[in-house]
C-alpha cells in the first residue's frame, strides 16, 4: 500500500499535521479511533469523506513510523 498517495502534509492545513489528501481529517484521529476499538465502519460513518483505502493508508503510515522511531517501554 502506497500511503503517500492518500496522506499529505501541508503547513496551511491543520498546522502541518498529516491529513488525508483533500481533507482536513488528521491521520492520527483515525488511528486513535481504531486503537480505541472503534470499527472501520464506525470510523467511516463518522468521516464520510474517507473510504476503506484511507483506513489502510493510515495503518500503513503508522507501520512505517513504527520502523523509524523507538518508543522506550518499561519492562
């Protein structure tokens, strides 16, 4: 999945937060909802400008970020 086609950063939109291209919906909002246990269908109903491909792009984006940054975890 090439998330770069669906996610962009523009300093003039949402203060440069990663958003779905052509929207003001931050990727982090979708990821937060999914992490909180919301279903894909619920997220899509809350954000009707998004489709299944946006959900997959958000997950791919998060996966790539996880490869780039180490978050310390306590034992």
